[in-house]
C-alpha cells in the first residue's frame, strides 16, 4: 500500500497536469521552490497545511481530494473530475469535438 505522502503527491501532480501547469509555474504561484514541489509530488515531503490550501485553490480542487485513493472515487467524484478536465479544454475545439465523438460512440 502506498504511503499517504505518495498518494497526496500523485494527486497534486495529477490535478496540476489537468490544469496544464508545470511544476515551475505552480511552485511560483504558491511561492515555493520548484525542488520542494517536486519532492511533494514524489511523496518525499508532505506539503504544509498552508501550501496545501494554496495548491487546492490554484488547482480548484477541494483539499480532501488530494487524499483520495484512485479506486475510491464515487460516481459523483468521477463526474466532477471529468467536468474539470473538460473545463480545461473549453477553448480547444478540436479536443472537445474528439471527446464528444468518444462519448457519442459509447452511448
């Protein structure tokens, strides 16, 4: 079983990538050294409560979501994650059309 630091770190990284931010960009936004954010994302360090709060605001994610194991997501959480990912693509017509076609093909 993964260490809680690793779970939090992976989830921070996941949501950072969804927002299409680099480690450097996110680190700068929360006034943290890039190496420190890297150590958080790899599970070597745990973020302070202040940094966790800043990260959650920037990534538009409730802090508790950083602690969720992937297999424990409810349908509502999965939908929220999908909506958040699609929201990041709102200006990319090509990718939105692709997603629309995929959804049509499954329904």
